[in-house]
C-alpha cells in the first residue's frame, strides 16, 4: 500500500483549521492494488488519525492481522506486540488526506500553504483547473501539479514530471459529509513508472467517524509499554 499510495501525498502541506475543530477521524478502509505486471493485492482494516498526536495507525485485518504505525519518518509494522518491520519514509503524517481534511486543506491539495505557486486558473466545463509550479531548486523531479475542483470539492490531481511526463493521477470521489466535515469515500490513483507503465490503487472508506472520544487508546499505539 505504501509503495504505491503515498508517493504523491508526500508533497502536501496542511491548510488552515476549520471554524469547527475537527481533530480526529477513523474509518474502515479497503485498498485494491493492480500493478502493471498483473499482480494484485487487497488490504482491509481500520484507520485512525488524530491531528494533535500526528500518528497514523492502520489496524489491518486482511490479509493478516497487523498494525501499521506511521510516526515521524518511520513506518512500523507490528504483529501482536512484536515489531516485525521498520521502514524509513518521508515525514508524511501531516501531509495525508486525513490531516488535510481535518484542517480544511484538501480542496487545494494542500498546495496553497506549500512552496508551490499558482500560475494559471481556467474553467473547463464544470471543472475549475489550477496549475501549480514548484521552484526548480526544490525539486528536480516534479515540474507542476494540476488541481481540478468541481462544486468547490477536490476532483482530481495530476502530478507532472519533467518533459511533460505524467507521474501520478488521483481522483477523489463519493464524498461523505458529517456536519461541515467532508471526506472522499473513494480515492483512485494511477501511478506511472519511467517506461509509462500504469499501476492502479483504489482506496475506499466507509463508516467514517469524527471526534471520537470513546476510543482514545486506538489513536496512539503503545507496544509492551514502549513507543
């Protein structure tokens, strides 16, 4: 999931806080991945995130029971109370769809508060497209990002590399609304390798819950008194 799902999310910077303070959320998730070589895999479970703790926890139930804890620059996988694997990653917890939604930064993909600068805005049909450029000294991989909004909701994001090469496409669909809080029920991502081969990831969320005060322990993982 992380190899194919987090690449574009590392670019984000959180937006401003909503008038109503939404500080945590949980949801059931299903991730389906189809790689360009035909291999596929399925992952199911629950996800928990509290923007104050900044610890992203995936309670995986399928294909096996594991907990994936994203903290700072580490992804830790636990089986029971045993740390099975630790992977170094970019610092992503604040820059995910969870953090951005809780901070009302998803509509512009968090780019408004980042080093990206908008260079063009245009209307195509019922979509409003904005083009965001990043200084070359910051990234030699990404050229610009195209953000599409429909009815003031994030519809899609295209990340372009050098020489007009598409790196990633993401589509945000089936929004769920809880009072003033909105969250996409489905995110479809298409990733391209250097040869132009496509890999697909479809993530679906159900049972979204915000500001849960009854399950405090699920939003901060401790293993055997550690962490």
